[in-house]
């Protein structure tokens, strides 16, 4: 990651009222580069070579969720996954797909939870605001 980008991340972290520690910046860098949501274990494994322990990663992930720089997903398997949302509003997310065979979670960037769907229109009396959409099925590799 370029020096300028790291500087931008530090500024963004500070704007949210957190200290821009090396470990916190590293967690942000990993999540920003990720192409799909990562578990705590995934992030910890990627940062192990930098000497960042699992407890520090966990604490920083939760701190970043609290200030809306990171989004936490729970897809029904009791394992939180984390994804970078950066300066975008935390409720401007996208849908996700989880393969019921291999457990892989993928981002569906083109599907926004806030877009009205047939279900939402039909259930307007029951649904106030859709904040997260998760599709489950079999991925192309597992079919």
C-alpha cells in the first residue's frame, strides 16, 4: 500500500476519534484490500507476520465497527465476518451470498439492501427498513 494511502487511513481513523495505531492501520489495510468479508481468524493470520496478536486484532475490529469504518456480518454460522466500509455510510451496504457447502461468503455489490424488492413492497406493513440481505445456496465451485 502506498505511503499516501496509509496516511489517508490514519487520517480517517483519527477523524472517527480513534488513535491511528500501527495495528489499527494494518487491520484497515487488510480489510480495504479484501475482496470478500474476512473472519477475525483470517485477519489475524494475515497480520501474524507483522507481529499483531489475535487479541489486538479482535479489539481493533470491534473498535472499528463501533465507529462505522468496518461492517460486521453474521451469516448464521456463529462466525462474525468483517468488511471495510471506510468513509461510506454503514447502512449503504450490499447483499452477500453464502455457499452452504463450502461456507465461502461473497459480496454482491450490485444488490443494495435498500433497493425495494418484491418482498419488501409486498410486506411494507411488516418491514420498516432492510439493512442486510443474505442469499444462501450452492456456489459455482460446489455445484
